[in-house]
């Protein structure tokens, strides 16, 4: 693994880079707050491609000290084969079912599959290095 890439800064989109449908500026979260919320979530969704088609998989995860997302999977799994070296997305959220308030964080980055030891039952670890983190608060009127 490249140590320089591991220590690369996490970026949010520039304040003026809004497109139709983007979150209002007051609902955006900075990278530090976004990563703090991710640390509290227990389950997220990894978004990747298989044969040029999108795939979404709910997964348990944890964050490393640099904000990288760590996933565990069986060695040789479809997920491990599909994401190794690819830029993928990871999303986690917490939404109140009654009023729709909450938060959503999306992290984009390159995935690296770390092969397990040869011990029986060992799991492969996938690390998604954060290159872009976008977080936002969800207001009751958010569609």
C-alpha cells in the first residue's frame, strides 16, 4: 500500500459547486463531522460495479484512525474480487422514520483488499481510502 495515498486529505466539494438537487449549504456537514457520524453507524452500504452494472451491499464496518472504511469479507468473495483497486462509494445514514430527519454521509475512495493469513476461517479486509466525503443533515422537508 502507498503510505502517501493513505495519508491523503479528505475533501468536501467546494462551497460553490452546487448542482440542481444538491443539499442546501446550511445542511452540509464538514468532513470531520461526517466522519464522526460514520463512526457511530453500525451498518452502511458499499456501492460498486459487477460486469458494468451497479451493485449495493449492506455491510457492517468500522473506521480506521485516518477515516478509512474497513470491511470484512470472505477471501475470494464477489465483493473482494469486484472492488480491489477500484474507486467505490460507501454510504451510511441515520433517518427518523417518523419525520425524515437525520443525516447521510457518502465516502468515495479507492478500495484495497488485504488478503488474510492462511489460517482456516481467516477473513479478507477491504479498506476504502477516503478521497471525498460528503455529508448532510436531512430536514423534515427533504424529499
